[in-house]
C-alpha cells in the first residue's frame, strides 16, 4: 500500500511500503555430546604344562664279586639286580 502526497506543485511524492531485508548472522555455541564407552577387560585362561619331577634316592648295598667267592653258573641272575 503506497501513500501519495501532493504539496500542490507538479511534483508528487510516493511512499512505498518498506521492504524487509534479513541479515543472517551465525554465532557459535558449544554443545557437549557425551559418547559413553564401555571397556571390557577379558582374561582368558590358557593352561600351560608345568613339568615337575619328584626325585627319590635309594641306597642299595651290593657285595662285590670277590667277597662272594667265585661266580656260580647255577645262581640266578636275580641276585645281581640290585647291582644295576
């Protein structure tokens, strides 16, 4: 809607409706985003062989051949098992 004014002279002034000019300005603002992280520590059990040796010591006393006399061919070999 325009308005016209006349001052009685030949010149006429016309006033137009104002135009709107929009000036967009951007301002930064921090926004915090929380990202939850779940950490799972997995412990895997792996069986590893551990070799343990049980030592036993036995003292065996054996008579020497000289003190027994001559070797008898009729004697059994079981008499000499303690020697080895």
